[in-house]
C-alpha cells in the first residue's frame, strides 16, 4: 500500500499536501481500495468555503457512497474537474492526478492536527 511520507493524513482517510498557504487534498490509497471502483465524484466549486471536519463532497463507488471531509477550514481555490469527468483516476493515481480540491488555509495551525505517514500506517494497521 502506498502511503507517501511527504503528506499529512486524516482519520477519515484524506491526505493533504501543504504548499505555502494552500493544501491539495485527496483520498488515500487505502480509501480508494476500500471503496472499490469509483464511478462518480461530486466536488465544490472554486470560491466555496469549507469547514474543517465537514463534508465537502461525495464519492460514489460500485459498492458504497462516502462523504469526503475537509482536513482544514478555508476557501476552495481549485477543484479537479478531471476526476469528475473520469472518477476512475482516483483508483489509478490517488496521490497524483486523482487529487480532489485545493484549499487556501484559513488557519495554518490546523495542519498540526493531522497525522504523519507513520501515524496513518498505525491507524490502518500497516505499521
């Protein structure tokens, strides 16, 4: 299972890559594997506000529909239209082309509340 060490993770299986005051967010390899074949993704539009811990979209797979949760509060600066057009991209490349949204952080200190790769591995039993 792929768990990049340069990312931060949530208990709800989202990942975040922090660059300055913007975080790129997606779901983990573990999450896409548990969901199975992803067939539909609903994301907010750029300019939308998101709240830490609240759902910002949904992801639908053949066997389940799940909410996607914001790891931070802030403003959506970009949503990945490519994954809405080709949701299977998330199954193939969850940490690259399968990213979901970019959030301009309202409170950068919220990054300290996320898990490292090692902590996330322990959460999912991969440690």
